[in-house]
C-alpha cells in the first residue's frame, strides 16, 4: 500500500513537470488508480506508464523544440486590406491580425522588439503597434505616399521616407513626435542604418543615388552614384558594406561605407527576362544577402565575400516577391509575394522553400529580434531560457542558460 501511494505521488510530481513543459498527460494516466499502481494489479501498465513519463520529461528538459524560433514573430503589412498579419515562426501560421490605416506598406521593429512602426502610403501616417498586445497605440501624421522606415540600433529614432515630399522625417520614439526633417531630392525610398547608429543610407528611387545622413546633425554628408531606380538597401552586420538593389538595372550595387564609394556591381535574377530586384536582407553572420526579384519570381542569394550570386530560389514567376527579412538565428528567410498573396519561408541552409503562408497583399515585413543574453539566473527560470537567441543562445535547457550567466559574471 505504501509503495502504491509513493508511485501515485511520483506520478503527480512528474505530471506537474510535464504540465509546466506544456506536454500532455498520456491517456493511460487519466485512469490511473490505486488498483492500477499496486504491483499485484497490472504491473506492465505501471512500468510502461512510468517509462513513458520519464521519456517525456527527458524530452522536455532537453529542449528538443527550437527555443529561439518559438519566441519569434513576423509582422507583415497587408497593403490592400488595412491589416497587419502576425506570423508565428514556429508553426508558420498567421496567429493574429491588426487593423491599421488604409494602405500599410512598410514596417520596422524596434531593437528590443516591443514596438512595430508602420508606414501608410494613403493616410500619410506612421502607426505604432505594441507587439505585446498587438494593438495600435499611436498614430503620427506626416504626408501622403510614405514608404520605407528604419530604426536606429538604440531604438530612439525612426527615419521615415517621404518620396513625394522629397524629405526624410525623424521621429523620437519616446514621444512619437517628429523632431527633424531632412531634405533629400529625387524620391527618398528606403533606408538602412549603420550598426553604430551614426549614419543613415537612403536610396533615391528617381536619382540613381544613395544619400548618407549624419544622425548627429541630421544633414546629408555624402551622395553615392548607383544603378537605375535604387530601391532596397541593407548594411552588413559589421557596417563595412551597404548593398543596394537597382530595379531598372537588374543589379545590386555594393558600397564601401568607410569611403562611401561603389566597389562592385552584381547582376542578379535571370538573364532571360527583366527581374526587377527590390527587397534585400543580409544574414546575421554577414555571409549572405537575399534579394527578391519582383518580375522573374526568384530570390537571388549573394555570397558577400566574393560578391557573386551562388543560388537562385524560385517562389513563382507570377507571385511577385517583394520584400525579405531574415530570422535572428539566420536559419530562415521570409519573403512577401505581393501578387501571390503568400509569404514564402526559405531554409537558408538548403536554399529551398519549406513553407508557404497565405497572407493577403503582403508588402513590408519585419521580424522580432531574439533577446541577446540573460543578465540574471532568474531570467533562465520557468522556461525563460527559451527566449534567448544568438550570440548567447539558443539554450537547450535552464542549466545551459545558468552556466552562461555564471561564465559572464552576472548576478
């Protein structure tokens, strides 16, 4: 009898562990009774049940689920239906939609992941979304035909492109007010900011050039000639290179940021038809650049060491790949297909499409960052270790997280 009670107690404790790990009870435990756990009654069921529990606990503790991806969400602007779709990057399904504006077009997420800033080309406003509640908490009026937006690495400023007005608006993200306006001729369209936050590189869609804004003075200190109709831009994680897509040239220009000069031009897409390269994103390790080609329906993959195309990925010639963003761990690239009403998910190891998510009229895209590292042991508790990505994580279990804290002299 005492042995029976001990086994029941053990099952209850293990069940509690499984519950915290979000693992369901085996069906055999649902009907567990003293009669079942008595060694003289159905011992085989008891042994199988206990072994199953232990296997499930081992699975839970090992962190077999990809812990980094479980915390990542992808925000997609839906240009034609006044919505933002929120994609869970574990299941690759839309888990939420947010009503906003009339024609949301581009999106940028703050470095801490708490806010998403969204431009609307019809209303001429910037909407601010709280990513914790997925609700709009502010609307900042600017001017019609807004397009690209970029946020400084410290999260204090948002730079908004106003192509029709020929300006770049600077927003203080603490007050959500415009604190400066920078004149940029020839249709400022997209922007990327250096990792140190000192410079903003702005494509001039109508000027075949890139303007460089000094963020300390909010004035232009350099202009660089690139290809025809420069659209998208991305800067390498080390800040040494800027990659610019040229829509009308079917090329990507490479800028050395130390001298602000062009050092290479890369042909992308297919040589047989017009490609119209638009979106571009660089992997967190800086080794690859992913370029969307609107008209040819392919994504070009550039090796940033040799500045050559090393792979092309078909997402559908009629799909219209528009924008691209890469997960914090670099394992996935998400591509919005504006004509196909889908988002393609690319495995960056194999450079193949591994999932397709239905999203209506997808345009701009942003992915929440993974927290960089834990500061205290308490942050590792209660499955908190799962939220940390590179360079510290991902961690497979709480022990690895605590070990990292100890080795990095945190309390």
